[in-house]
C-alpha cells in the first residue's frame, strides 16, 4: 500500500450517506470519503507548524493596530493563494 491506495467495505447506509453528501457538494464520492477519513485521523502533533503551535492561544488583539480595507489587500491575498496552489501542483 505504498501508493496510498486502500479498498474499504462500507455498510450500505454509510455508503449511501457519503454518496448523497458528495452529490450535494459536487465532488467525487472517493474524494469526500478520503477527506472524511483524513479529518478523523488528523493529529496536529504530527505536523510541524510554521507559525507556532496551533493549540497556543493567540495574543490579545490590539485595537490600536492599523487595519486595511479588503479592496486594498484582496489582490495580494489572491496572488499568494495562487502561488501556493502552483507549488502544490
């Protein structure tokens, strides 16, 4: 199983529920099933977090910190997300 493939036998009820949800979400049944399993078995301790421990509380918000309008930062954020997607592909 080094390629990550796995064949599972699900109950009819579970298979139907997953198929119905996948149809509503517009995604392949296999993709949704894999996502659900990944979520169930995900353990944050298995990941090296670049921005620190996700279980640590964030510092209090500084109400005096300057903010930016969405219109001013939208383009930059979309460019960053597009670059991240290209790196994963």
